[in-house]
């Protein structure tokens, strides 16, 4: 059955393929720091994505394009230090592989060498396949990303559903098959029709991980701050809140303020 979630062995990119073959759903969530990653890993997640969404979640940028390779390495290194079991995938940020194949390979090698991550993730299809092949030939597992690709948000013109028209759906399938033939371990499918994502999942050997792509993919990924109810005012159709950390933290901070103002903290027992 391969490495199932009850198995304590380290999850690798190869594990994702074994889980797909075994019919076990893959769980993935983002993280960008040591403390959060340690909690998510210990909870039993299969994979942590150090997403370029750190640009939004951690730095407050409007989109993912400003984040740099150096910043991704900083976040990924902290996450890897915290993780004992799960696979850590690091996004290659905008500009790190679009210029040339050589740049892409060089930056992927640097990310893996300096972070210890188990794979890199890249957005795009046939246009990046040569670079993907080169990175895999260098010994680095690659995760693809199709559908809504946030690094191309200025060209796409927004965060709407992708591949709803026949031509774009066919392009997505062609891209998925090209990435699969190149040897990617997994493909993220973001914000595409559920039926299309399910079809792609049956066509490729790689594991598919959906976000806003229905339940027919091999796994699911969410940004931890969204899934755990930390962000406010962001509630797309595909997002479910599995906790209300925003309220919990607010209550805790207010309790701290109250106790300090009332001089009940620290108590004699909490003083030296």
C-alpha cells in the first residue's frame, strides 16, 4: 500500500505517487515559519507547501509576484527545520525560472541546497517543460501547477475560474500530459471545473492536488491562514474554515490586556 498516513516514514515525492496508486487522498497545507510548520507536521499532514503566497500572507503584498528567491529560501529553511515527517515543497517564485532553462535549474538547485526541501513547485505547462526536465535531470522532484496560476495574474486579469471554455480546457489537459511525460511527481490544479480536474487526474500518472478543483483530485491543498480562520473577509466558494484561530487569538490577546491592566498578571506565583 506504500507510505500511508499511519506510516511514520518520511514522506517523499515518490510517496505521493504511491498514495495515488493506493487510492489514499493526499493532504497538503501551506506554512511559512518554524512554529506553524511544526504544529501542522505533528498533526499528521502529508505535505507542507512553502507557497509564494507568503508574499500575501506574511508580507501583505497584493499578489505573489514581489517575493524573491532569497525570501522563499528564508521561509522554506525555517519550515524544513520544523518538519519530521511530511514532504516540504517550495515554490519557485516569479522570475526564478521564466527567463531561461539555465536560470531555472540554477535556482532550483540553490533552493534545495539551501533549504533541504523535498521538491520545488512551478507554474506553467508546455512553455516550461524543458526547464522541468532539466531540474528533474538534476535530481530534484518537481510539482507542476495549472489552472489559475497566480504568478500570471496580471495576464489572466483576475482570480476567476479557469478552463471553463473548451479551448482552455484542452490546453490544460495538454499541459498536464506534457508535465506528466516530463516526470513531475504531482500537479496542483487550481480553480478549475471539478469535472475537468477529475478527468486530468485519470489521464496522468502524477498525483493531482486540487484547490478549488472539486473532490476528484488525488489530494487537496489550502493556505493554512485561510483554512484555520485567521484571515478575515476572504471566503471563496472552495474555502472551508476548519477552526477560528482569529477569534481564539483575539480572545487571548484581550484576556492578556485585561489581566495586565488589572494588575492580576503576573501573580505572585508567576514572579521570581
